[in-house]
C-alpha cells in the first residue's frame, strides 16, 4: 500500500528539512544538537504517518512548517551559542559582530552580483534592439567583475579564505557599481531619464556613483584587512611555538 | 523589536500549556507533533517546527514543562523514532491559571463596555 508518506514529495521535503536541521545545529553542543535532530525526525515521521491527503500536500505541509519556522530555528541557534559562549567565557559580542560583518559582506556581494547580471541582461536586450551602446566600453569589465564577484562569494564562505574573498569583492565592486550602473544609462529608460533630465542631475548621478564605488570598495577592503588580522592573531601562538622548537 | 517582560507568557506558551494539560489528562504526557496538531485549527497549517520546538525548549528550561525521551524499545516496537515526552509541571499549571485569572478582569471590562 502506498500512502502519502511514501510519495517522493514527502521524502524530498524530509530530506531538505533534515539537511536544514543539520545546518542550523552544526557546531552546537552535541547533546543539544542531537536532541533537536531526533525531535525533528520524530515530528517528520509522525506527520507522515498521520497524513491522509496527497503526497504533494504532505510534502508542502512539511516544507511550509520548516520555512515558517526558519527564523525561530536561527534565533534558537543564536541563543544556544550565546549560552555556550558564556559558559566557555568567550566574548560573544565580538564574535557576533564578526559574524554580522560576514553576513553584511555576503549580502552586499550578492546584491552587486544581481545588479551586474541585471545590467548584463539589459545590455543583451540593447544589442538585440540595436540601442547603439558602446559595448566594448562595458562588456569586458562587467563580465570580469561578475566572475570576480562570484569567486569572491565562494571564497567568503570559508573562514580560511574569507579575507581573500573580500578582496575579490572589492576588486569586483568597481565594475559592478560603476561600469554596470553607467551601462544602464544607455539601456534603461528609467535611469537614462533621471541622468539626462537636466545638467544638475548628471552631476549628481556621477557623484552618487563615485561615492558608492568608494564606500563599497572601502567596506570590502576594511573587512579583508580585519579578517586577515584576526586570522593572523589566531595563528600567531602556533607559529611562535613552532619557532621556539626549531 | 520589543523585548518580552520576564515572567510574562506569550500567547503560544499559554496555548501550549492549555493544550498540553488536555493531552496530559488523556495520555499522561504529550509530544511535539501531537501538540502541533492540537494547537492548529482544522484545515489550518500546523505550527512551524522552529516556532514549536524553540518554545518547548524555552518552557522546559524555565521549568514550565518537564521533558524526557521515550525508551528506545517503545519506538522500535512501534516502528518509529522515539518521542520526546513532555509534561506540564506544577509551575506551568500555576502560570496558566494565573494568566487566565489576569485575563478575567480585562474580559469583564470588555463586557461592561459592550
């Protein structure tokens, strides 16, 4: 007999929710993490066993419950880590600030990537409609910056290469903030109307783009330096010990 | 976001205590999914995993509930993962009664104005 809990939708939802649980319980106290995983496994099983509707409906219910509860999962994780840090005498505030900086960097890097891709799509549309855009002025820089941004985000995801990732994002920021935005002056009716409406707007738009380039670039560079310094400080005791032995 | 006052129960916590006592009377204890089903109105979505288990963890830590894992053999015999069984403590029952008492004057005032 095949009930809704035998459907591939339910099994897929269970797999995804279990992975999500493994993600947000990672590096917590092993006992607490295991309890949450076991409790969730029991809940997922019970929901499957008691379901009477379609497999798709059951899968959607499991997924909806996980998505709606995701903020609470993360908030629970944060409070568990805070407790663990307090017990271990670690400076939670300093670590939270560092983690917050990683999130902000990742969000800004992703937003830049989205902006660059959007500008590239508009360039493509412009090429199809023969807008007369000077492509050689924009295309190489934008393509290179999109690739650099994507590489930066990948490097950012690992603590060991985080500083390097921020440097790549800093390098990509010029092409994605400056060049991509300027290409939109040619390919976006909205942006070109703002830019060319009057002389004062042109000056203001130019200044705004320059300020944005400097701010974004400085943000990434600062984080790159900060993470490099933090990493060096962490490694210093090891190298000193090695130095003493050799 | 405003911080909650210490000692003040959230609506979800009051619902958990109330539904938990009902389930406890019927079955001796209750577990997460049974509670989620009891809390949700028929035809409505079940309480989200994160919301439910975060609240249960918090209430257990504050002594409103007590929790223990079901013996592994019971789960194995029934062919399912073992459940985490909860019970409303005396403190939890008192907190619920007190919250219900506090709500009575407000409800009475509501009637007086209507």
